C-alpha cells in the first residue's frame, strides 16, 4: 500500500500558508485566469482534456513570458482505461546542418537560427480530436476573450516581461507585439493582443491546420525568409505530433511514467532508480543523508543524459538500457555517503515553461506542458499574428558526432516533460510537473520523493525549498533552505550557493494532482501565480 493511500501527511512545515485543495474536478496551473478557464470547461460538460487545453491556450495570452502559440508541447493522459503519451515537439528546419553554425560555440538562443518547428498547436488539435469532448472553438473561447478584451498583468509576469524586453527587445517583431511605446507592461496594467485573438480564432476554426498548411503557415515562412531563416512551408507542412506512449520505472510502490526521448524525463527516472538502489528512505525526508543521496543520484543521471540523450531515432543507448536495474545499481555504487562526487557518464550494456494538470470526476487525468524554452523564446514574433516562436533549436549541440548534434529534420534534446504516477495495480495515482528549463527532471524527482515515498501532501511538496545541481560538485539552493542542511552539505564537499530571489525559473514551479479514492488532492506552486481550482 502506498503512503498516499491512508496516511498522507497534511502538515505543511514550510513558509507558505497554503493548504492542499480537494475536489472531484480539478485544474492546477501557474496562473489563476488559466486555471479558471479550465474549470469553466468542466462546468460546461467538458472533460479533463478540454480543461487542460483551455488552460494551456489561455496561458499563451496571460503568461507569454513562458509559452506562446509558437511553443512546443508534450502530454500524458489517463483516459479512464489506458495511459497515452503525446510528443508534439517540432523538428529542425531541413536546411539546418553543422556547417550552417560554423563559427558558433553553440546553436544561437535567439533569433530565427534558434527556432525549430513549433508543435503546441498540433498538440491542442490532437488532444481535442482524440480525447476531448467539447469543440476546439469552445475550448479556445477563454483565451480569445482575454486576448481581445484584455487582462491585468500580474506582478510576477510583469517582472519576467521586463526581463524579456531587456534580452529580446531588438528581435524581429517582438517590440510591436509585446511592448507599448518600447516598454513592458507593469503590474496591474491592462494588456490586449488583438492579433493573437484573431490567430487563436483561426486555429480553433481549422483544428490547427491553418498554422501548418494555410495562411498562417505562409506568413511564418515568409517572415523566416525575410530574416534569413531556413524554415519554410514544407518544414511546417511536414510536422506531425505523434502518440509515443511512455517510458516508466518503479519507485516507492508506484510506477513513474515520462515521455520517451527527446524529452528529458529519462533523467528523472534514472535518478529515482539510482536513489532506490542506494537505499533512500532509511532516514527522514529532510535529513542530510536523504538530501545527499538525492543530489548524487541526480548528478549521475545528468552525466548520462548529457552524453547519451537525443531524438530517440538517433540514440545509441536506448532508455531501457539506461534504466536497466543492473546498470542503475552500478551507478548507485559510485555514491559515497561522506563525500560529494563529480561523476562522469557511464556506458550501459548493449542495446522563463508552463504546466497544466487537470482531472475530472470520470477519472480522466491530464499532465500537459508547453514552453517557449527561455522566457519568450527566440524573441521572434510573426507580424500581425501574435505568434511568438520558441528557441528549442538551442537544445542541439555542435559537438561533432554527438547523438544530439544539430541536423536538419531532427528533434532537439528537450527540457520540458510532463509526468504521471500509476499505482502498482495499474490505477492512476498522480499527474504532476515542474516548470523551469533543465530543472524539470530534478523537480520531478523531488516531487516523487516527497509525495510517493514520504507521503507528503501535494501542497507541502510544492512549497518545500528546493535544490538544483549546477555541474561538478555545485548545488544551488533556495533562500528558505534549512541553514543546518546547507552546512552539512558543505561539510561533505558540496559547493553550495544560496540563490536569492523567488527562483521562478531556476527552481521551477510545481503543479500536482493526486487521486484519493473518488476525489483529488491538488497543490500549486507559490513561486509563480499558481492556483488550484476545484468543485
């Protein structure tokens, strides 16, 4: 029996005063207006997919600092009978090659040379047509309303918007779309985007087709050519979201599911497997031994990830090799309890993101994530459309011969990952995700450890101070992290830095929905504007 079944810890020992939310229908995401948009779909007779999509589309309007119409997306859905995995990340333009980036240390992180084909629109269309109950027009209505009529910008989003202006204000189309008289909106300012409203209407009316083969596709390709980009109409027309299933690994009497590569959920599964092989759970949750083993397991998983991870079609060592218990045991044996390590990759045997989770009274649960990658992404916004383009191409490497080396028509290694936990008996347990670039797999591991192994309630898990490995023996922690733990980690050789500020990107933003019998328990991260709504 899982600890979450009968003995959940309802206490919240961390600074937030929030309580977990309970209900039979639930939406949890990073902005109140988006969460409420999802809840409206449930109250209108829609299901959890409709709710998640309404929230996701609304987030492109009210939180453009993390996602947009030109984002990528992934989803895991329990439809009441089986689990589905959807990969809606795009491929690089056919015209990309290593030669195109000669003279660069990395693939650029802004401008057209960072943009791969956006996949979020295809995710909306696929999920709606396959698993939704309402029309896409009805689901898109809240997003269209906020784009056309406007909304007040929250303090957190205003701060991220200003950072985006500083970094991307000179990129093609950015200022016209997102700045007013050259300035980012301030907290409380009313903001409208008529172009985005029109584009969302066109996407909804055509089930996304116009974005890939219609007038919107032509405008994207024309703007790419105008600025020397390689993306063209054929790149867009050839894009397909694919139902890819999931990869999984047992942990704490549960089974954790992630999207297969090119998503980095593999690292979370590896870290959890290494932790169990190293005997995690013998000490209290926030004990130095528990934290030390967690950090060391994450470092070992990342060492392998950065060497072996890529578009699944190009990986030499497949997920099943990296998740083999014997290999994880071998990696766990490298952990020294009294000393921080600086691990290298092993060799297995042969062969600013937004997150939404929703659940309904029929038992359907959705884990969905979409992202521009770095805040506003590439900074490119197609004129007259409100389409801001992600910068996922930066996820490729220029290292010759690496499995993730840049090439045309290839998916880059991705940081955004939805997660899902199943009970050992095959019933759904928890949909969850943590925003924040490469922190996401680290966040998944920390949420699974807290809720599934130690029985902490979802809100307490979301509130708990987090750590993040930064390379070598480096570890960053939030300001609320226990000073005694910081001292103990340093005594073991960890190079700990206490990072100031809210850590919105660096330490992510978690959203969780845990199933308990005929109802759900939800948690949402206070680091952003996160909210759980339910009835």
